[in-house]
């Protein structure tokens, strides 16, 4: 049985992430979508909310399991008997950091291989932070995230605007 891990912050999940999830899940028996719980990253959605949104989006993919992880990714992969880590590549700017991370991870855990999946050209510009920014400025994010994510994001931004500064 082959298990793969697709790690990220998914704050929130976008169509770009979903495209990678669909393609990665066709290459392994089980794909673990692992939501990082790094508290130093200032996330808009908490981990449980991010997990719930991912679950709603991947409901029809039967070999996808949504989980959380903290600390070293390769340690998590090893614990889960996963020998493949999937990463999405959008642009040259992604490559540099991902190249470095993949080499460090190989140094730490040679049995875990990093596999890069090239983004679909439709999503090459797409990131969670861009979606949040566009939504906050009142732009249309329909082509960037599934409807359930759009709804939760609008709600979250409304709450954030009501918070005293
Ligand atoms: P981001 O905030 O950059 O969207 P995440 O940490 O949630 O980042 O990303 C998790 C993984 O998904 C990373 O490997 C990232 O390169 C990949 N990814 C994010 N957006 C896209 C996209 N539009 N197309 C392909 N891969 C993507």
C-alpha cells in the first residue's frame, strides 16, 4: 500500500490545492492531506475550520484522508508510513524554497521522496493569501475557491471587520 502526504496551511483551500489533491490521490492508495498547525503562522481560519473545509471539498475522493501535523513533516510522514510527499509548483519563486526544503527533508529522512506536481495553468497565479486579499477588497473569488469556502471566507471577513481594532 502506497501512502502519500500533501502538506500545507490551506488557509483556506483553493481550486489550486484541489487540483493537486485530485492528481496526487490518483498516484497513491491513500493520500493524507496534512494541515500544518504551526502557531507562528498567523492564520485566518483555525486548524479545525481548515480541516472541515477541506473535508467538504474532497468528499467524493475516497482515498483522501484529512489530518493535521505539527513539527517535522518527515517525522509525520514516517509515523504514517508514507514515503511520498507531494508539493505543488506554481512558479520559479516556489521552486527555490521547495528545492531547499526537499533536499533538507531527504537529508533528514532518505526514505521519504518529494514529488512535485506542476500546477494547472488556470491556477498558476492562485494562492490562499491572494484569495483572502481579493475577497477582503470585495473582488469576485468564484473561480478561485469552491462555493462552501467562499461562504465561510465572507463570513470570517465580516466577523474580522466587526472586531475592535
Ligand atoms: P499557499 O499559501 O502558498 O497557497 P499552502 O501552504 O497552503 O500555500 O500550500 C500547500 C501546497 O500547495 C504547496 O506545495 C503549494 O506549492 C501548493 N499550492 C498552493 N497553491 C497552489 C496552486 N494554485 N497550484 C498548485 N499548487 C499550489
